[in-house]
């Protein structure tokens, strides 16, 4: 999706877009204040290309000129109770200098079109209570549900 009025494009990454994925991870490291997770052990190029080729992994970037201004990573989760899937947004961020331009909304709009094309029954995302801008964005686009999230430790 390109919009000269908005001044950015939204692209779905493919295995050939390794450099843009690396830039997106840098953006996530800064936006989430989590350099350890996003920089300590970057995956090999072959691993990243394989993920970008996986139909159930969706990576979208918002580009301003050649700069990765924002992006999201989502996963299509296939269900057993019916022949359908849901799309889970794992990461979504826009770089500090590019916020309030509609990039996050455009990324979500593009993801919803992908979900519709795939026949997904839902797109869902989690937000931290303290992340007021994310909550405001998501409330604008969908219904808020109060849930508990648990990280389960798995030991070998």
C-alpha cells in the first residue's frame, strides 16, 4: 500500500528482505527498551529467510523512503475446533520520530486485509496496562477484553 498523502508505504517482507527485517528488529529493540532480547543473539540469515518464507509468519513494515519507520510481526494460528485460523500480533512498533503519522493504523489495516483474504476468524493482540498509546490505538479498532497472561516456564 503506497500513499503519497501519508508519505509512507506498507510492505510485506519476503525472504529477500533480510536487511529490512534486521532494521525492524533494531526498531523493536529501541521501542520496547529491550536491547537484550533483540540484539544479544541475532538469528542466522538462513533462519530469518526461512521464517520470512513461512506462510504462517507475517511481517509488515512501514517505510518512509528507505527507512523502516515501523512494523509488525504476526503469526497465523491454525485452529482445531473448526477449519479456521486466527492472527496473533506478536510485536508492533513505530519508531519515535515517525509516530502520529498513521503508520501503525496502516499496518493494522493491511494485516486485517491479509486476515480477511486468508479467512481468519480474528486478529488479536495483547497490550500492557501502562502502554496508553497502544491501548488507545487498539480500542479505536476493536473490542477490549480483560484477560490474564501467563508465561509458563518449561524446564527440560
